[in-house]
C-alpha cells in the first residue's frame, strides 16, 4: 500500500525532467542531442535508430521517444 502523501510529493517534485532536443550527430547507439532552449548538447544513448535532425524527448541521457514538431514553451514552477 502506497502512502498518499508520498505519491503527492512525487507529483509535485518530479525526480527527473524530460527535455526536447534535436539530434545533431548519429553514431548508433550514441547520439548527440542539442536541447531546445539553448542549454547545450547532450550525449545520449538509445536502442532505437534515429535519423539526423529528428526531434526527440530525452531524460537522464537516454532518448525516450520521438517528439512532435512545432512550437514549444518553457514553464518555470
């Protein structure tokens, strides 16, 4: 049984963040991803093959999934 207060705390304070970026270098399974918003390049890994220029979600230096194209906004809480 989970503690409801602990579950609420996990929702309010996530332990990891997901970022959106564009792949700038491909050498499967290693990819260099430029994070949107100007925070710089990140070296990531993935079991899935992605093309140069693809937009992806990343967290903890792992590519999670493809990201949709279009506008994005940054929200600080």
